[in-house]
C-alpha cells in the first residue's frame, strides 16, 4: 500500500512554480500578483489565507491580503473586487469562502473577472471545465488530478466513484475525470445525500474520492480491495491528547481502509497541501506563465 504524499508533491509543484516565476520576471519583466480578500474573522479562513500569503512570498509571487470586517456591505465588497479587476499588478483574485449570510456568494464570484478567477469558481470557468476548454481548474480538483498523474495512477477506463456533489469538489472533479483526455477518460459515478445505499456504489470503485465532510464516513467494508482512495475531507475533531485539543481528520477511516487500499491519501498531508500549490500554479497561469 502506498501513502500518497501530498506534502511532498505540493512542494515539488511549488518549486516548479518558483522557477517559472523567476524565469518570467527575468525574460518578460512580469511578477505574478494575487489578491486575497478575507471577510470576517473565521479562524479556519484566517489560517487558510495566511498560508496562501506565505506560499506567495516563498514563490516570489506578489500578494495583497485585504481583511475586511464581517459587517462589510455586499456593494462595498463588490467594489473591492472591481478594484482588483482593474489593477494591472493583480493577475489572480480570490475571495475566501464562506462569506457572511448577508452577502450573496454567487454575486461576488461572478464579479471576479474570469481572466483572474484563480479559484475557478466563476460560472464561465466551470462551464469551460465541463466542455473541456482550457481554463482555471479549482484548486482541490486540480490537486487531485496532479496527485493521480504524479503517482502514475491513470483513471482512463477505470470506475471512479465520487461521494459528494459540492460545486467546489464533487461536481468539478467528476466533470474533469469524465473528459475524453489523457489522464481522465474515467467512468464516473457521483453518490450523494440522495443515494440510498452509498456502500453499493463505493464498493465498485477502482478510485474512490470522498468529499463528504464527515469523519470516518468511509469504512473498510465500503472499499474494494486494491482501490485507490482519495480523501478530500478536512474535519476538525476533539482530541484531548493534542496541544490544541483538536485534530484534523478526513472522511475516510484511514487506519482500517489503508489495510485494503492500493494507495490512499492521508489527512493531513494529502489533498489539502495540494490546494495551496495549485492556487500558486493558477496564479502563474493568470499572469501568462506556463510549466
Ligand atoms: C493538510 C478549505 C473548507 C472550506 C474552505 C493543508 C489546507 C488544508 C489541509 C488548506 C480549505 C482546505 C482551504 C492541509 C485550503 C484546504 O495538511 O492536510 C492545507 O489550506 N486548504 C481553503 O482555502 O478554504 C476552505 C476547506
């Protein structure tokens, strides 16, 4: 059994982006720029935004983080997005989700210029993804695809079962994997809250992608021996043995499932770190760079 090392692969990708950023600056005088907007003081969101800023700094990407109070009006937030749309130093814009209830998330996403949509959440980006046109892939699905490629796990002709149908993970990963392309071309099933017998489907998976948001939702009896298991869950649970009193776990009962899987992503250190690396890759792409 192989433990898929997302931390290692994400570092390799960041090293590649860093080299491309240096090259871009010396050959074309362009420094990629990322604007990150954080609304309110959600501790998890603050931590994510901090690690995005830190990654930019390490890679030579210019970044601006705007933290605004949770009470900001929707129109003020939209104006801030517009300001970055018109800022020549900024190639990528992201608004950290979730947003407070009084703000229409979809409206904010749709205000980001599709050319700067490094999170890949704009309907234009999603539409392009769905019909196989080059675009910004959102960081989590993109990270999963890179993990499969770099571990030489080719989904072509394989049955991939995705559990979860969110706009951020389930729907986009299913749509990427079903494309008639190299390193895709899979037979894809999406199971979700409307599925009576989730296990019936997961047991048929050659590649199982869990994006549920519930600790230990995927147990050993739900997995076919030899399957590849990708755990997208980021759940914080109580654990009195740690300093903070909490710990991160995925959606998969890792200790037991690893006994029968051929390859599995851990949490932490699996898909999570890849999301940051792929955001950096998208920011490079937004500035006109390639790897
Ligand atoms: C790891 C996110 C839910 C809602 C909004 C490394 C991250 C997480 C885990 C990370 C996430 C989750 C991010 C690990 C960014 C992934 O070592 O396992 C990195 O920073 N993430 C986000 O920006 O917004 C979210 C999950």
